[in-house]
C-alpha cells in the first residue's frame, strides 16, 4: 500500500511539474512565432515520414513561415528558440557567459570536453593554449601538407578525365582527412590511397551516427537512447577504436619527444618569438605545453586532438565541395577563377608550391569561396544554452534555455542579400562587404567562441581549389541539378557532388 501511495505521489508531482513548467514556457513562446505544438508531441509530427534533406528544409522553412525568431517543440516540454534577427543573434553569440546547447552532447562521447564543448575556465585555458597553433608562422608549415595532399588528389582524379560523372565529395573528404591527420597528429593514414583504412571508415561512420541521433525521437532522452537505440551500441564500439588510435599516436609521440630530450616549457603568451620557436604539429604543441607548471594529461590532449580532427576535416570538406558545386554550375565564374590563377602562377605551373603569403593574392577566389559559404555554410547552425537570464523580444528568458542560431537561414535574408538564392561572388567585393552588419554573415560563428581555425580552413580551401582549377575544367554531372542537403553539425550533400572533369592542358 505504501509503495502505491509513493508511486501515485511521484506521478502527481511529475504531472504538476510538467504543467507548471509548460505554463512558463508557453508564456515565453508567446513573444515568438513558430508552428503550433501538440501538448505532448510538440512539433515532431511536422517531420514525420520525411527523409534527412526534407527534415532540414522543414527546419529552415519555419523561418519563412513564422518569422525571424521562433520557438519549436520536441517531446513534452523540450523546446528551443531559433533566432535569425541580428539583434538577437548578437545577444546570444556575444553573451559574457555561454555554453553549447544540448545538441553538442551527441558528439561528446567522442570529443569529450574539448574546445568545442567545454565552457568556463577550462574553455578559456584551452583556447589560450591552442590559439598559437593557428598563428600564420605555424600555418606556413602546414602549407606543405596542403600542397602535398592536394597534389595526390589531383593525380587520383586523372582517371576521370573526359569520363562519366563521379562524386567529388568523396575525394575531397579523403584529402581533408589526410591533411588534418598530418597537421594535427603528425601521422599519415594515407586515406586517399587507402580509403578502407579502419580509422578513416570510423570517422566517416561517426558522422552518419550523429545524423541518425538528431532525427531520433529519443534524442532528448540520453539514458533511453543509449540503452534502446542500436546506433548507440554501434557508436560505443567505434568510439573505443577512435580513442585507441589517438591514444596510441599520443603515446608514441610522447615517447619520441622524451627520447629527443625535449623539455616541457611554461606557456607564456608574452614570450618573444613564441611562434617561430615552436615548429611543431598541433599534437606537439599540446605535448610540450604546461599550464601553471603542470603538463596536460593524455586525456586532455586526446580531447583536443579528436576535436581538431572532427572540426577540421568535415567543415573544410563541406566548404571545398560546395564551392566546386558552384563552379561547376557557373562556368563564367570558374573561368574568371582560372584567369586569376594563371595571372598569379602562370599557365604551366600546375604543381607550383603554394605558400601562406601567396594565397593572400587570390582575392577573387576568396570572394567565390565566401559566396559559396553564404549559400552553403559548412556549419549551418550554432547551438547555445543560456547561463544567465536574458531580455529578448520584450520578455525575460531564464537561464538554461536552448537557442539555435541557423546560419543557413541568416545567410538567405532577402533584406541583406537581394535574390538570396542567386550565386554572386560580387556580394563579397570590398564595397559590398562594408554594407553588411557583423551578424549578417557568420560562416565561422562570431564572438569569443568563433571558429579558431578559420584561417587554417581558408588556407586549405584556397590551396585545393587553386590546384584543382589549374589542372581541370569542372563540368556539372547529369544529376547535379538534383543536389539536396542534410546536416548533423556540418552541412553535407545528400548524394555527393556529381561532376565531370576535362584536363586544362
């Protein structure tokens, strides 16, 4: 009898709590647009019987139907506020204290509390440590890697010259994986010539498993998802293998540095010639640094190396691939890029080594890449959780609320970008850029948590596209017009980037 009373009391408490919370959430939601939710199912039925590209299109389409700022609901009281108005985007991205939203927990089992997910003092210390890795003097060293890996890709593509359409996205993915492995860990997985490499396959599979979780009804209930969903069981096995690979690289490199009698050094941001003294990979930097006299643990290092791997290959793959998509669709733009390449490098220097400084001269190519990232931002949305209460749209929103900043929708604002679906690199000429606000174009986010590797990404994208266009004319494949996109934390083509190529010479 006592057990029954306790169970009834617990159930009554849950029901009352549900309705009290619901009342407060509905009060806030009244200040925003959004589709009308079912009391229990929220807006889940809006996505019923839709594939991944349609689910993404529905999310983006809400802003056309319900306005710049809106609320969407998941099961029970789970909801998020999605903002695209510049004033509210600024409030979220420039908040003094911030945390990543619940969505990022989907990759936390792999990445741990690395720079992408961590917050507070831990995030501040990691950001301070990692920032020198992206100083231009360090990036100059990475240029050799980008040149080498792109040359391999260009060579591997020769079998497609004057042939049938093929998927360019796959080639770019493997090239980016080789580049990130060598620059982050100093190791070569040779993904381009060995795409069946176990580590390569595991990294690619993790992306798919994250997508599957984002569309699962159990996504908001971690305990149930981890117990009941088959993808969760598969993911645990893959993560174990990924961690083992990274751990083995860290252990091997630590031993090597020890044998070379490298001493740990205090990390002093004011040290003279800091960057020129540190000629090392991302992993070497983490192994050689101390914070308050203590070295980073192997777990600390693994978190950051895995984070660099995740963020550094998928995002650049997306940026390069969607730029190729646009160049294939717009031959006039492609020829103008080719003319710029020839004017700087010469017509016959197709294997010329590109340096960090040299890449700064490709101004039109940079405009092309920026416009491609406007239409297809590699990270199509950013998630944040409030740490402090905030005033927005005339009401107070309590700490703990999840926010979505859909960059994909922000970049299609017709008031900022007339005819927003049209591809036009001239939007990023010097005069045009000055007419935009700071939150109208944010492919690398904004605020203190903006993308630390944006110069790395732009350098790799430029190197790849210059060598590709210098060697080949890219033509649209027959199925290119059918391109659809999907997303987890990175924007991807649903079925690759189908193109054909012809040799320039």
